């Protein structure tokens, strides 16, 4: 554990006791920390940036109580999962999801992703459609909508992406972790809706995310996915990624987006349904920012359960 003034955190700081079980699972050549509760059809929960599995700590037991096997994972490079120097491209991150579903003994799962985890959810459903039974995306446009908007909307999505554009700078991870990872709290505050930021739960949640980001190599790994997304745009594997993502999704998809999201603008996210040939629903959440899973927990829980059961 570490305090917010600095020092090295260890992985035990992301493994609190609760109505869940911690374990490690090997998938796609790496070891992942997963937290699970309940039995039944699996709901796999993918956190965003700058978070870790704890983003789902209150939703996890509620999903389990509704008759599902709820599993929250530390994504590659985060929390207590492995932190290899490579593997943060869209192909590998999607394969991580597919590998986890298989390694957990399931033939398919409902995948729920928020923010960066939502982008991975889109990709996993596109590349591994037989493994993703249903998809719920929070605060994440389809990756091709996001790419197009950064170019076509300079005063909108490009301006909103300024923070992530800074991630391209070498050694920016040191900026992210200095002063006890104060920048992590600033991002949560900047991207969150005003009601949540001013509420009683924000400070504790921000503290947990700051501590998790100070685990050695976590900040570097967290930024690598953003670096690949931008650098690949000029490379052959990025061109191939775009071509593969243009194929319409055959997974029923529910997309929830905060009306006050300043990281991924609602107008960027709208229109993502053009990439889905299966049943698709869009819902805009009033008064909510980039973190619907913690800002409007009960509403989002109800929508996840409705979609998973339908």
C-alpha cells in the first residue's frame, strides 16, 4: 500500500476483501487478476481508464444476486494483472477478452465495458462474435466513430481528446504518477458529472484509483493502449484494424452514454449503431459524465440486467 505522497504501491492494494473471490487466470499468454461472485450465465465487466476492477465493486454483488456469474477483471497492465511491455494493440486486447471467457470455462458471455473497456468490448465483439453473447457499452463510441470524429470535429472531439493526445509524449507516465498520482484524480474530476464529483463517494473512489495507478509499470501500460491507437493510424496493422472493424457486429448491443461526457462526446458516440446489424439500443443519460457505472449505478445496473436477460 502507499499513501498519496508517493512511494511504491504493491498489488495487494487492489485485492480488498468483500462479497467476492479473488483469483488469477491465465489467458492469451498472460496472467489476469479476476474478481468474481455468483453463479449462472457470465457477465464479464471491463473497467476503463484511469480505473481498475474496483470500478465494479458495488455492481459485482448486485449482478451476482440477480442470478449471474459476475466477473470483473483487471485489464492487461492494470491492477494485479500482468504488465508485459507489449500487447496493448486492439487485436491483443480483444484476444484477452476471448481468452478470459474460455479460461473461465464459459462458451460465451455478456460483456460490459466502460470507457477504454468499452472500446475493447466493441473490438472483442467484432473479432470474436461467437464468444460475446450480448454487449453493453458505457461511455465509449465505436472505435471507428471515435477515429473519424477526432479528425472531422476539431472543436469538439479533437479538443476533448487533448488529454489523451498528451499520452503520446515519452515518459508521460511520470506525469501521471507524480504527487501521488494527483493527475488521476484530476482526470476523474474533469470527466465526471458534477453531481458525482461533488458527492460523498468521489474522494474515496479517486483515492483508490490513485493508489492503483502507482503500482509499478501500471501507468506506462495504461498509456500504451492510447499510444497504439494513435500511432497505428499511420501503419499497416492500423489499416487492417479499421478494415476488420468495418464489418457489422452480429452481437446485440446496448449503448449507454452520459449526456455530460467530456471525454467521449455524445455526438461522437451517436451513430455507432451503424456498425451493428443485430438488435441495438441507444440511451443518453441526463446529468451523467464519462463514468455511468459509478455516477448512475442503479440505472446502469438495471439496464445491464435487462439486456443480459433479454
